[in-house]
C-alpha cells in the first residue's frame, strides 16, 4: 500500500511569535535613516499569490528560464547524486518547479520550508495529488534562520533545493551565512541545487522588476497593506509608488516604495514621517557572474561540481557538494 503524504505542518512559529517578529522588523526598519523592511515579509498569502503572478509575466525571465534548465538537467543531477535522498526545499512557495526535480531524483521524502504556512499547505496539497506516493513533511519557518528538520528524517542523505535566485535577495555576507546555515541543516555528505541569476543588460533587469501590467508594483505595495492589516497601522498606501532601480556598485536591482508627498502615519502607536521622494527599501536582487557565483558558494561551504546555463546565458543552475571542513588551515 502506498504511503500517504504527510501534510500537517510539523513545525511553525506561534502566531504571536510571528507577529512580534514582523512588528519588530517594521518598527526597526522605519526608524532608520534609509527606511527598510526585510523582503521576507512580502510573503503573506496575498503576497505569495502575487509573486506567483509575477513569475508568469512576459518580462520576468528567471522562472521560465530556470524551469527550462530543470527540465533539461534534472536527469543529470540524479545521475550525480543517486536516488533516495530527502529533498529539502528552502522557500518552497508554490513548488511549481519542484516536480521536475522530484520525478528525476526519486527522493525518499520531500521537506518544503516556507514562511507562509497557509500558502505552504495549499501548494503542497496540489503536489500530493501529483505525487501521491511521496511522503511530504511541510515546515512553516523562516529558512534564513536555523531550521530543525523532522526527527524522522535526521541522518538521511539530503539534497537541498534553493531555486528562484532567492539567494540574490541577500547581501553577500548574509548570503554566505545562509549557505553555511543550509550546510549545517543538511549535514555532511549533502548536496545543494541552487538557481542564481546572472548579470545582464540593465533594461531587461528593470523590466523584470517593473512590469508593464503593474503586478510587481502591487506585490511591493502589498507590504504596506499587510502592515496596516496586521499591525493596525494607518499608512496612506495610495501616497506611495513602486520604484525599481539598478545599483551598479552592488550589482543589484533594488525595489523601493517612494512617498509621493510628505506623509505621516502610525504603526503600533509610534508616529513616523516621510518626505516627498523618501523611500522604504524593500528588496535587493543581486546578480552574479559565474565566477562570483562560484566564489559565493565556496565561501558558504559548498563546492560547485556542475554548472548549467541557458542559451542566452541568463541564469545559472549549480549543483554543489558540502565541503569537508578542514581541521587546520
């Protein structure tokens, strides 16, 4: 008899804990000279659904390019790592790309980790219908911090999966820390399959983050709506507008919410002022060359073993192995 997938959330933040962390980041970020709120707070249910809409836009090349690479090369991944590993996906979202990998590597179990528990259960119910014999252990957690895997899977051989160029949302020092944390989570002898976006002409990058239909603008502005909904704030959302810009010195696209006039608002009984033209920095998306991507992975404790790219050289799919940590220099 087939093993039924496990779809209960095995670990999750208590509601008060999640709200407290959100509130703390918002209050801290709005108190800075350059106001900033971490991008992980985009992903409530509404934000997660808007992001899935973004991935289908004609300007947004990363998703379709990465899906093409996965369709072409997941068989090669399986040949390199062997069958029966537990696949652990960091920031699983809709798990749209995941079936291409799971069908090829024939895992013993699948552990999707995402910060939005409601969206996590919804997307993995669909995956369970598609792959009914695969045990699924959803974990609601912020994967940028240490995540305890289900006890039933500890000691298993692991393959980490980190698609979508999400690593680009982090500054290089934070990305290095995250890769080290992933290595600790997955353990000795593990592998990591990661997607990384490449440097390319600025006009294509700006279009991908400021689409003609305005979906990315809705996604960005939803962060303000979420603050109002969950923290009882009174931010005048209609007085803000979405901005995407290229920062050449940091090799990244930046997303901002720009005030269109002088505004004042309250969050948790604290009063904030913003002048016309002042921004809240909401997201970075760093872009890499193959050389800088390899260097990043190595700094995070991973040795790249195979690198694939598409015909336009838009995107990188890299399979890396956990490095053995030397006892001495």
